[in-house]
C-alpha cells in the first residue's frame, strides 16, 4: 500500500460538480518502426476526476488511529502513508508477529454519516470475504457504531500503482508486464463476480503491483452486491445512484442504472484501463460533468486515433479494447475470465506486429529493393506495379490489393529483391511483419513450415515459366 496522495475515489447520489484539469506528466521518445519504443505512446496524462464522497463532505480530516491493538500497544502507529476517498491509511508495526500491516481509518467527517460509515464497514467485510491471491487480505475490523468509529487492518503492499507503471512504460516488455497484471486483475474479478460482487471502481490507482510480481485489486468501497446481500448490511442503492470513477465508467454505470450493473460493467473498466495503457489517457477527459455525459453516451476517441505517428498499437490489442468497451454489455466479453484468456492468448501468441498507416500515393515497397517486411492490408487499397521491360521509365499496373490481401512475403522467403512495387491508392492501414519475426514464425511453427513450402513451390513454378536466359532476370516476388 505504500501510496501517497491517493486520488479520491467515489460515490455520490446523483453526481455533481468535481472538475479536474488534465496535464502532461511526461513523454517517451520512440523510433517509428519498433515496439521497443512504443511509438504511439507519448507519456501518460494525469486524468483523475472521480465522483468523490469526500467532495460532498468537505476535505478529509486528520483521522485518529482507533484500533484495539494500538490502544493495547500491540500495534505501533508509524504514520499515515496514503489517503483515499473515505479515509486515511497508516502503516503499523505488529510487535507480536513482528511484521508491518496497513490500517485504513474512516475519515471523521464521514464517520458521522451512517450511510458512509456502513459503506466503509461493508468494504472491509467484502474485501475480507474475497480470499483470492489477487485481492488484498483483510486481517480484522474494529467497528464501534455508538462512537462512530471504524477501521480495519490489511496486508501492507510495498510496490507501485498501475498508474505509475503505465506512466513509466517505454518498451514492449513494459506493456507486456501491464497486460500480465490486467490478466491477474481479471482473475480476481472473476472470483468476486462468482460471489455476486462487482467492484465498480476499477482504475489504475486501485491496482497495486508488488516488487516481486504480486498484483492486488484494492479499494472495494464502491463494490455492489448483485446477488444475495450476505456480505453487506447497507440498504440497496436506488436507481439513479452513480458511484465510481468517471474516467473509466461503463455507460450503464454512468447513467446510474443499478439494475443493469453486472460483471460486464467491470469488464468495460478493464478495457478502459488498457485504453489508458495504450494511449496515455483515460477514455473520458475534460471536466467531470463533461466526462460523465460522455461516459453515459459511451463516446470516446477511437484507440486507433493516436496522434501523428505512422505506427499504431498492436491490432489485436485494439480489438480487445474495442470489444471490452462495447456500448452494449451483450457485445462485450461476457466474463472477466473470458477477457483474461484473451489477454493471455495475445501474450502467448506474440502478436506484436505494428499497424502502420501509409498515406495515399506512398510507395510501400519498391521493385528491386531488399525485402525487409511483409504486409497485411486492413484498410484501403494498393496497386501492384512493375516496370515496363520495353520502357523502364514507365510502370505497368498488375492488380489491385484490398483489405485482407497480403504482399511482400515471398521475397523474404526467397531472400530475393522485390519483384514489383506496391503503391497506396488510398490512405492504407497495414499490419507490418518484419523479416526477423516472419522468419522466426516459419522456423518455430508447423503452420510456418507449410507456408514456406508453398512459397518454395511458387518460386519453383515461377522458375519453370521464366523467360529465356538472355532476357532480363526477374527477381522473386
């Protein structure tokens, strides 16, 4: 838990006010043709602007550390280390077990509100009941309803928030680590959902990553019990209640449609966190009221619209984001487990092939050049052109390539110069597989060997129909 200045989290009956400006916190220089620099990612933008319980009740007050263990001297208070939307977190030293733990204490101003006090107690009970490797363990709850006091101890997590990891990422390896973390978060959510609990406040600040790879989903203060309410005592929330962090909200959550909130609401938020990891900003920016309206309509800039660079995020990752963040819950992944499997499948498959954008009129490959990549068109049209043997100053158009067509691979397999040029007729998007990756795929998979065999047979056939020896030699395509 070693967090400082934790942004306020959540809550509100119907949400009002709460603006926050966004500012750049850094940038990452990158080469255009390599994921080693994540060229589309130009640093992470600070984007907090949550619907906060603290806003309605004024600033958080200095909370007195109230816990029987502190009173008896078994637990020694070592000071406040973080602050959240409902209270403060202190580091304690357990003199008997000789370990450090974290103590979360409700804010004194919120403790006087029975509803907020009950929400705090419900958070402790929900977190304590969800015994999962990726959910922070709760040790005990100290609750004195007459005195209006509540606090609970939990595991002290030394590490970083996912917010920090996103801001620090500079290479494919960094992004892979984030994807692994999100898959673990999905594991925790799948377990919580099986118990009828929806987190409802997933954001990078609420995911802690330990020094040795531990991943914990934190801050269950906005959790919604959608099944039997055996873990909570508070009254069910009425329709129209908006709770969570605006920047990462599903549309049904932003509209306060309590009856429609389920596991797929959390799936949307995981997609929104991945959106942040890929683009550097949350889906909904601007002042909170504006962001809330956008969230309710599910209107955000397409993840493909990263500005000003030729290389876009990996197409399979953008496809995962788009499905997770679908407006209609029926179009999303139907469970956190399904989303986790998609993320792991991406990591297993090594599908880190970049999506380049080529402007109309650009020559993508040039006849006679060495082959360094193969291309799969996803959008737009290209024309294959070859020099006229009778007039080398002009070219002959051979065919039109459309989305789904592939070009440039045979010259790599043959290690021969390009046999023709390919020119973009429209603005073209194409997945680019570099030579080393293509050769590795061929060498390490059965399917790759089949593809190479087909290419070799194609070259053999081309050689049989080659022109006479005194004619100009044609390089392989």
